[in-house]
């Protein structure tokens, strides 16, 4: 999936899971590709929409939209990436908690 994302100018990819607390990326969009397992993910804050995602699903999250894993299978694996022109990577200084004032 990383090569598929890279072929569409989504770079700085990573492979992991989804945080279990609300967070957002203030200055960049994010794409998540579910490569194994399934998860319940809430988008848009505490009152946001809950979606079920599973292997093969791809979700594009606009900059500033909070997201949180509410639950998942034990085998959940996700590939994430960011638009190449942003230079963003998934690092603690670039991820903001949705509860940050």
C-alpha cells in the first residue's frame, strides 16, 4: 500500500495503528489504508461520526479533523501517509490532541 500511496504523491508513509485518543493534524491531510484487521474510528470529535473500517479500506482525513480509534481487532495494521508537498511526518510535535486549547 505504501507504493500505491507514493504513486499518488502521498509520501512520508508509516505503518502502525490508529491512536486511541482524539488527535488531528493541523496543517496537513492524512490518508489511512487498512491492511489487516478492522477498527471502529470516530471522526470529528467526541460527537463525531463513527465508521467501521476493515482491510482494503482507505480513508482520507482533511487537515484539522479529529480522529480516534474506539476499538479494533488485535491484528489491526494501518499504513498512513501525507501529501508529499507538505513535508509532514507523523511525529509527536506535529500531532495535536483534540483537547488542546
